[in-house]
C-alpha cells in the first residue's frame, strides 16, 4: 500500500468518525457535551502541568539526596505532598467527567439510532434487505450495533482522542525540558567536527518513529480480525436466542443435535478468528513490551557519560530520564494504543455500515403513494408488488373495500396473499402503489398476523399493545379475554411472563383476537389468524369479529385456507396466474 493510499484511508476513517460524532455535539445536548469536553481538556492540560512540576521536583529532590542536604530533602517531601494531592484531584475528576461524557454520549447515540431503527418501519425493511441480499449482507445484528458498538465507539472516541491530546501536550511541554537538559553530542566524521544539539530529543524521535512503523506493520491484521470477531460473537449470540425462542418446536422435533451442531459450527468459527486475533496481539505484545523495556534504560545509557564525567548531577540525570520517558511515552502513543485503534476502527466501520443501511432504505410506500379518499372506502387503483430482486409477484387494480364488506382472499400457497396485506399496510418496500384510503384508516385499521407478537411483561400490557394498558379499564380487558375464549386469563392481568412462549399457538391467536375485540377497529385484516384453532372456536371468534366490524360500520378482509371460514365472507378476491407487467399472479374480484 502506497503512502498516498494510507493517507487516503486515514482521511476516510477520520471522516467516518466526524460524521458519527458531530451530531451529538450539535444536538439539543450540545452545550452540556461541549462543556464536559472542555472540562476534560482543561483537566488533561492540568495533569500535564502537574507532571512538569513533578519533573522539576525530581531534580531538586535527588540533588538533595546526593548532597546530603536534609533541609532541602524535608522541604521537598512537603512540596511533594501538595503536588501529589493536586495530581490526585485532577486524575479523579478527569476520570469521572470522562466517564460521564461517555455515558451521556452513548445514551444520546443509542436513543438516536433507536428512533431511526423504529421509525418508518426501518427495522422491518433492514431485515427484508438482508433477506434480499443474503444473510451475510449488512447490517448484520442491528441489536449488537445499538447495544454494544455504540458503547465501544463512544468509549474509544473519548479515551483515544483525549489520550492523543495528552500525548501532544506532554510532548510539547517536555521536549523543551529534554532539549535543554540533554546537551549537545559532538562527533568527528571524515575529518570534520559535527555537533547535534538536543541529542536526546532526536534519539527519542528516532526511537519512537522506528517503533511506530514496526507496530503498524505488525499489528495491522488486527483491524479486520476485530471487525470479524464482533460479527461472529453477535451471530453466535443471535442463534442462542433463537434456540431459546423456539425451544418448544425444537424439542418436539428432537432438533437438539442439529442445533448443537449449528451452535458448535458458529462457535468454532468464532474461536478460530479469536485465535488469529490472539496470535496477532501476541506478535504485537512481543514488540511493544520489548520496546517499552528498552526505553527504561535507554536514557540512562545515553546520559551516563555526562553523569560520570561530572557534567551533571544525580538530580539532573533523574530529570533527564523522567523527561525522556514523558517524550518517549508521547511519541509512542501510536505504539501503545494500536490494539485499541484497531478495535476503534472496526467499531466505526460497523456503525458506519449501519448508518449507510438507513440511508439506502427506500421511502415507505405509505408516504409516497397513498392518498386520502373522498369516500369512506379502501380503493386499490393500482398495486404492483415484487419479490426481492425485482421479481414481479402480483398486480391488482380497480378493487374496493367499502363499509359492510367482508372479503376472503384466496390463492395457492406462495402466491403473495400475505405480501398483499403488507402492501396494503404500507410496509412492503418493493411495491408501486396508487391507493386511496379512508380518513380514519391509519388510526382504525388493524392487521392480525398468523404469528402475533406479545411484549414481555404483564398480561394487560400484552393485551393492550402497542397502546398503554392504562387506556383500558380492567373490566374492558377482562371482557375482551372472555369474548376471545380465554376466561382463565381474565384474573391474571397483572401477571408478568413471556407470553409469546408461555401460551400455546392457539392461545396466542385468541389473545391477538382479544386485542382486536378490545380496540374495536373499523378495518380489520386477518391473515390466517385462526389457523391454530379448532373449527368450533374459529367459527365462534369469526362470528364475533364479523359482528365487531359491522357494529363499527367497517370491513373485514381475511386470508384463510379452511373452507369453513368462507361462510363469514360475502366477497372473494382470488389470486390467478398471469398478472400484468410479467407478474406471476393478478388479484381479481370473483
């Protein structure tokens, strides 16, 4: 890689960090954020100033020891007490304010990305996008990006940037001291005399420059390995969660050996990459520890001739060693922090890909192609739905759902019936739509899927979701449960559980129907929402859903394969082969 390419990569990385960091410092919390940052910068400057004072203290104290000057010795011990006390105060508050800034920044970034992830169905579209592009396509594991990567990014950004600032200020503060103390180095070459002023400074620069170059080439593989490690860890954790969520199905299918194999394969991949990362870190640690140990004696070796000649005293030798150490530490910042820099870059790349995934999302169809209807009906003027990869699936036009209608959607499996509902709901991104919706559609339409979702928590929260349970009285909640044939749950409203796992498939479907009976929507779309029920229960609940929409002067649209459901619907929409524009199916009223 050429020098220009390296510089271009650095600029690209710096640009990514700036784009991710700048929004917080320009947000509604900008003054608190900037104030904390300014305070941390001042404390870092104060810490460096204290180090300068301690460096000077070294000279006076050790000279007193060499000269056996008891009065100066005890005076300097007293001076050390308040210098150390001041340094401790600065160190404590620098740590506290740094952690506070990291915490607030993480809280803001987490809230910011949670809002974006949960707005305009972005979380759903991101999963569909991965389905279309393949499981390995970004963004993998958005949960890890939000829960872990945000924390790592803010922590590394603050810690490394303040560390770099501290290194630069320390270098500026101590390089003058070292230059003054180190003296000149004179030598003869080819009959001429040469003198190098500030010899120790140049030795420190050369020493650290060679160390930084070697560190980069030794540690460079860690960047890619850190990126992969975070991904493999998230994949392994995600599969563990899936096993827990589908524990009953796996147990019934006796799928434990298969799941153990899959988990083992993911963990083996994780460990293989981790071993590569450990080996890369080991190679770097070999060098950095040798580099650091050599730096301990290096200033003594260089300054020893002047000490033994009597040109400098013990105090100056110690001061030279201390100043050299500070300059060497500052110039070695890149060497000492290479592993953290590699992890920071990997984390930044992951969040950047997450950000780019949001930007690549298509505009939700509800915003682009749905208009308010002048009449109280759902009008499908034109609807073209595609599968991922721009494969035409179905077309429909000239269809209408008016108050009082009950429509049954029929068609073979895989023909796009559920996708039709997604298109009507406005969450399917691969669609071209011209729809006219009644004014109350967004507030009073409800879709019941085959597999409903229930949040962990109390039963009343699961029943009222996504509205707050306080909106409904206990009597309303209990009545809905009884009407949905769940009278045994009516006394358990305040019981907390994982209802999506606690209840059977049929109970979950009845609880979803209870939710509909509680909320009383006008426009109800039912997608195989009674498939797990026996025929008697299905007939009872469909009769109540039919009565519900009739009482609210609404409409019922269903997808169902059971013939018994047909009696509750007066109209049919059928998916027939051969749609327009190459679509596999067309939706027609029959």
